């Protein structure tokens, strides 16, 4: 059932364009949540937001169909999810989408 949410996102060109544009216009990792086809951006509170993301627990959204999103800015050459990303996914226990500016690719990971 959860995979259906990721499939919907993969096919939602408008949403993917919004996420891509936000990532392209930032030198920091942007982050937030996708719910009902809409992106809700959250402040990246990590002390090193150029290389990592962190969302305050007070700003989190949980629930069926909620997906964690963040970006990797152009200077991050890592392909796919980092160890930090996967640790965050474990904490949030949500499906996750990543956009890599350097690779111009979206990556998807089920919880």
C-alpha cells in the first residue's frame, strides 16, 4: 500500500518540478514532507545544513501517505542516500524521496 504513494510521486511531474526548483535554488539541503501531493518545507536546523538535514521533532508530520523529502546540493557528489539519510529515515519511519542536484536524479526509498 505505501509503495502506491511513491508511485504517485514518481508520476507527479508538477510536484517533482516544484521539488527540483527548490533544490536548484538553494546551496543547502532543503527538507520537508510530502502529503496529499503537496510539499511542506521545514527549516533545516542541522548545524551544517550545507551537508546534512535535520528537522525539529516539533515540525514533523507523521501519518499514512506522508513522505520525507530532502535534497543534496550540487557540491554533494554522493549518488543516492547517505548513511545520515538512512539514519533519519529510521527515526522518522517514513518513505523517503531525495533529489540530487549534482546527478539531476530523484531517489525513492520505502521505509
